C-alpha cells in the first residue's frame, strides 16, 4: 500500500485551513491517506528569519485580500480571527494527545479547530475552549484539557516541530508525497498531478 501523504500545517495558517478542506479528498482520489502533522510555524520563522505574512511590508495587505478571495473561490466560509496571528500551541498539543488514542478522530478534530478559527473567526486558545469544542465529537473534554498540559504531550509537539524543520518544512501548508515536497495550498494542483502521473 502506498505511503500516506504527509500534511504539515499550523492552526494559525489561513492557507493551511484552505488545504485542510481539500487534502483528504484529494488523497483518496489516488488511493492515499493523509498523515496530519501540526507544527509551530513561529519556530520555523525563527530559522528562516521570516515574519507572518500579514506583518510583512507590501505582502501583508495582499495576503489579507488573498485569504478571503481564495476561500470564496473554493466556496468556503472565511473570517479572520482576532487575534491574528496567534500561537496555536494548545490546539497542536490537543491534536497529538488525541492522535495517540484515535488518529482518525484527531484528524476530524483538526478540521473542526480550523473551522472554528477561520470559518467562524474564533480562536480556541486554551484548554477550556478546546475541551468545549471537542465535547460534541464525543471526546472527553476533561481528559483532553489535562492532556494538553501533560509533559509528554508538550515534548511530542516540540519533537514534531523539530522534525518538521529538519525535513525542510518552512511554511504552512507543506506536503510531502513519498519525500517530494510541495509548499502552499496553491500547489495542490501539482500535488494532484504528481499523484496521477507518479511524478515527472
């Protein structure tokens, strides 16, 4: 069986949100699954010397316009949350706590987090907010909240972020197909073609 597509993202990334709404279906069309991998983009920015897109001169206003335009093109709801950008540490820890118990549910929860952030414009920034978001999905909110503060889960997120950077991940979304890297939601067309053709 073919290896899963690796999908690296930060919950504070609007383009990651757009990709998250497409990547599972894209993979399924080619007999693949997706391994979701949240990481902390701010750590990567320290390595590259970059700032968040909206804080960059000239590029910031363009991207604020493009986030919404790209979402409209896909028929997706989009509301930029306040604050933005934000640190997605708690959400990422929640994902890894849940993934250790149920990877498929963790992926669905990641989509729900993204929907809350960029579909509804709200940031579930702490354990309580994430527990409330998880409850309707049948996830034990109290256990999730405790898991976010588990030292082992904190280490897991640090490890995942370090591994991403060592692989060359510098943005969100970032996709690997059998080791081949693609950066940006606007590369999903190439991702699909690569899967269909087996590369070029």
